[in-house]
């Protein structure tokens, strides 16, 4: 028989002002196998945790239920307390009576109290059936693979190599540098991008830990954290690289307008990167008009590409600084010169006579060919008038868009992309530069259009994160993996097909064919569990018995009520 | 007679809809207290048997919530949910239970408001359907 302890949290007044805690605690005492039910003002406080710990020890509890906030933030804390009190952390069950109850039924304290009771009954029912689990460890190949040889990838690879970690940098082009190769100077300090790239390439070439693969493409990725195998193809040969961690830094590309503003029809209309190339070769226009948000922040591509405003400010300044006779206008929908340094560029541009005009989507500017050049006709919202700007060059500031092969790469690495084709990190705040897939990391513009500073910061961050499992030499696998009972399993293979991670195979052991789960490949989604027609497949911590018992508890507590 | 207050069971996946429910809570979005969440790692792990068990035991409605298609934490888990749950609805209909007692929807981690709306709508619908005829039936 299990010895369950229930600890109900007031969370100050957060829960207690809606849910009648005393009543809930009294109810919990009457639930099967509950030997003690207590309440704490703040369960997660030092005092709360030590009181739970003492109660576990005093009452010889072997199952712990905390009814408080959300497991998504606080489960690790209470699991730790269980461990300190000598109870396996997988014998802990969390019941959410704050986010899912007190906070959303503020005006219905009676119903909220009833609901809290039911939720606790469900939690206790599951807790009684929990089993201690042992986490497994697996070894880590001390090698990293960085995909993409742009600034982000170079930064990450150089950082890993400098730490003494064997690093393979895979670049599909014949040269390193990526998009930055087309950009001569970097905003906001106008340093030479060539110096930056050159320095990183020098570091890599001089390192015995780094190997650069040029003209090489990733064609297959198998394995899991600590034990990946990346297949690279290039120059007619194939190479399999075993790796412990992978960093994806494939960047983004400039959006090419499709006929907007006379692009490709008039030679005077160019993109920002074309302007960069012209400026780099000393071809500085006297008159230029920048049109911002071409192909972004509109239906179909709603996002702000973030770096185009700063790029236009930088290039406008390069023109006006070089040619005092120049006339430059920036037509924008909002200037996003975020960061103090870039804000200074905006001021300088203003001071030097760069004209800023604001347009709206309802009346977008027009580029018109006239006898002696091109004219940009723009409706200026501020003065409510049409303005004609004669110019030698029209620069279309288009957004960075995802690489055309991003989806294929995402499939190879089994990582998700957002609707625009940028890669989705696990959690922007809690797990930056990580993918939900362990051991695979994301940095730079492949994640979202990023500035030079951001690309480098993220490259370094990804290198630091990737080095953690490699340095540790082993990874712990959370014990929520699935396994099949060989006696129930009919080896039908449904689970093998259902598994998104190719973690299951049909094996034959002791003359019996059954589905065997590779614990390190299994991510604990439970898809195979629902696919199993024999109830042979079970997910640890979410077994069909445990979940059924929760349903039973809900039915029973509802019946008692009526 | 007091207004019928249905008992509703919800399966929420850990990564999207459970987090969406958390966000609804943090944002103090108010909704009817009929819903009781079981957290699962992925909506694809919800066995049809769970739904049938709940309905045959008298639970008035079952809500299965997952990540939006394309956003599944486990890549394609919810594709299976999307195929499986309509089949379960067919089974319910076949045995004379209104298939509307089972609803499948997608709520992302950032959609607290959608969670509120889905829950509110579903509770309203189940109220209209009335008590589950299986309530109180002893096997």
C-alpha cells in the first residue's frame, strides 16, 4: 500500500483567496492511501520545502502530491525535495490548482474549491500507481558539427575549436562568410566585415581541432544527443561524421522582389545587397531613395525583418558621408533603429540631411520612369501630400527570408520551423538557442533575421550550450520513455511506424519477437502508446493504468457530488 | 432545478496546450470551472480507450488539445491525433452517443485567449447536449 502525502499550497492569497484550502485539505485526508494532508503558505519557499521534507520523513511517505502552481516551472524544485527526503523523484505528482483553477475561476470560489478537490483526487489516484524510475545515462562523442559557414557558424565553430573540441564546419558554398561576404562594412561602427571574417577563418585554419568542409552538403542525420552521425556529401564523395552535438547556423537570404517597384525592369532599382556590392566597389550614387519594408510587414509575410532599417541607415550614411552633394531619402513605415548605437545613426542621418518620409500600406510609393531618370512618387502621411523624389538609384530594403532548403534540413534534423520557414527554438526565454530536440542547437539568422552582433552572440551561446554535453561526457535521459511488455506485444509494428524518432524496432530475444525501444532515442512523447492495440506499450510516468485511474477518480468524485 | 453543470475532462499536451492553459491562468482569463485537465506529453499519446472510458463512465464531454499542426514538439505526433480523434467520434456516434461530446482542437503555448474560448464554447455546447446518458449507468 502506498503512503501518500498531499501538500496544498496557499500561494499567499493567489490560491487561498478563491479556493477554500482547509476544506480541500480535509477532503484530501479522506482519499485512498493518503496518510497525511497539510497546507503551506508558500510551498516553494525554503520554509515550505523543509516542512514538506520533514513530513515525508516523519510520516514515511512514499508518494508525494503537491497541489499548487504548474509543473512546467516548479516540478524540478519539488522533485528535488523528494530526493532529499529519500523518495525517488518520479514518485512525485503535481496538481495544478492555481493556473488551472484559482486564477481562472476567481468569482466562483465554491465551484473552484470543488474543482480543486477533484483535481487532487485525480492526482492522488495517479500518485498511488507511480513507480520509482532510474534515469539512464549515455556517452557522448566529443565532436561537434556546425552546419553553415556564415558569421554565426564561423563564430560557433571557432569558439568550440578554441575550447579544444573537435569541430567540423560544413559549408555548401566554396567560400566562407555567408551573406556577410556581400557586405563591406558593419553597422553601427562601420568596421570592415572582411577583417572579422578573416580573423575567424584564420583561427579555424590554425586550429588542429577544426576541419572545414567547403562545397559540402548535409544529406543525412541519424542518432540522438551524444551519438549523432552526420552524412556530408561534396565533390563526389561522402563522409560520415560521428558527433555529440550539432549546431545549425544556415542563416537566411535576401528576399528578391517579384516585379515590385520596377525591380528587374529598371536598372536603377536594386536590392540592399546589390547596393552593398556597388558601394564596396566605389560606385556611390549621388541621389538615392531607400524604400523600406518591401515584401515584409504585409499580408503573407507579416514579420519585421529587423535588420533592414539599420542597413539602410548605415548605407545612407555611407553615401552622405562620402558625397557632400548627395541627396538621400528613406521612405519607411516605421524606423526600427533599435539599440543605442543604431539610434545614434538615425540622428546622424537626420542631422546630415537624410530625409525620412513615412508611407502606409494603403498608398504605397510608385517608381516611375521619366525622361531624365526615375522618380519615386510617395504620399507622405505627415504632411498629407504627394511628394516626387528624383533619384539615380532606388534601393529596395527587402526582408531576410528563410533559405529555400531550410525545410529539408529541418526534416533531416527533426527540428521544427515556423510558418515563415525560420527554425523554432525550444523556448525563447527558458531555452534560447536550443531546439526541443536535445543536442541540436540553433543560432543566427536561420532562427530569425539577426544583426552581426546578435549572430555572434548566438553563435557563442550555441557553442557554449553544445559544449556542455561534450564536456560532461554523458547525458541523462529523463525517465518518461516508453517500453513494451514482451508478453503482451504481438510485434505488429504499429509503434515502429508511429514513432517520430525511429526509436523502436522489432527484435527477437529468447525466441520471442517484440517491440524494443531505444531509450536514448525515445523522447517520451507516448505516440507509440496510443498506437498499440494490445496495451503492451507503456510510457513511464504516464501509463494507461495511471491515466485510467485519474479518469476513474474524476468519475467517482462527480458521482459523490450528485 | 439547478442548471446542469457538466463534468468535462481535458487532455492537454505538455508543450503547447497545457502551457496555453497556464498562460490563460497567468492572464487571469475567466472560464467555467467544469474542465479537469490531465497532462500528457503529446496529444498523440491519448488512447481512444481513455475517451471511451470517460464517456462510458458518465463524463459529459472530453476535450483533446494539442499543438497546432506543424508545431508539434514531437514533429508529427499531432498528425496522428488529428486522424485518430475523428475515428473515436465515429465510434461514439455508432453507439448512440453524440459525437460532439468529444472535441479536438489546437492551442499553442501563446494562446491563452484561445484556450479560454475553446473551453467556454465547449462547456456551452455540452450544456446544450445535456447530461451524458451514461451517467449513473452501472455496468
